[in-house]
C-alpha cells in the first residue's frame, strides 16, 4: 500500500514516514503541495497524509488537485496540522474519505487510523 506524506517539517515527515515504513507501507514524500502534485501525477497512491500550511502550495490546494484526478476522487485524505486550523471548514470535505488530525496526535493513533482506512477492521485478522 502506497502512502503520500506531504509536510514542510522535515523532522515530522521523517518520523511519520519511518513509522509507516516499519509497518509495511510504501512511503512517498513531498515537502509541499507542489511536490505532492508531482508525486500524484506519476504514482498510484492509496492514501494521502498532508499538512495544511505549507509554502508554494498548501494542503487544501493539494486536496483540490487530487479530487480533480479520476483515480484520486475517492482516495482517503488525512489533513495533519500543528495549528488548530479551521481551514478545513472552508472546503467541502467528505466525512467518509476526508479526515483531520492535530500533529500532537500520538503516532500510534495515526497508524491505527491509517490501518483502519486502508484495511478496514480486518487488519491483523486471519481469514
């Protein structure tokens, strides 16, 4: 499963990326929304995790870009921000595929949400 991580904070990007890699995910990274758009254009991404406030192109514009591409119209998108952003109220989010977390959310909780969004409730269950 391929995840795109987009954040201008290199330390946060590295930490979250390493945790997701250790849990079996393939990670693509970008330091802002413009780089994120480039990754989306040339890769098949299963989940997007993005900061909101970034230089060049912010997370909201990245979200809008992704929703304009047929293969990403229903891709789950997690906004993660260090600010108590109300920006996500300014755009139309679909509560079935769009989520918002604070950067203070413990990484194990982020991992739990990622697992649930990608695998549903079947993660770790033998068939």
